C-alpha cells in the first residue's frame, strides 16, 4: 500500500529497491489483496468469542468454544 501511494511521485523500481521487495512479490501481493478473505467469518467469530469473555480466553478455549457450537 505504501508503494502504491508513493508510486505517483517516484519510479516503481526505486521504491522496490528502497523497500527491498522484488517486483514479482509486489505484484503477487497486489493480486492477493483483491481476493476475498478466505477465513474472514472465522476471524470474526474468534474475535467475538474473545471479547465476549473479557479477553481472557486463549486459543485453546476459543477453539473448544467454536467446536462445541458446531
């Protein structure tokens, strides 16, 4: 996102060199950001469980809670 924001002022090759990112990695990341989040609903469910329990549940309890809901 930073490279895209600065791309209007600076050449892409200079920005990639400064960040240490290869051109193929830049274009790969740009394409993957267009895809929908595969685990978006699961992430939301984990956050809901975590905050419903006053941020006291660790990953084991969150996992058990999700499994018992199924």
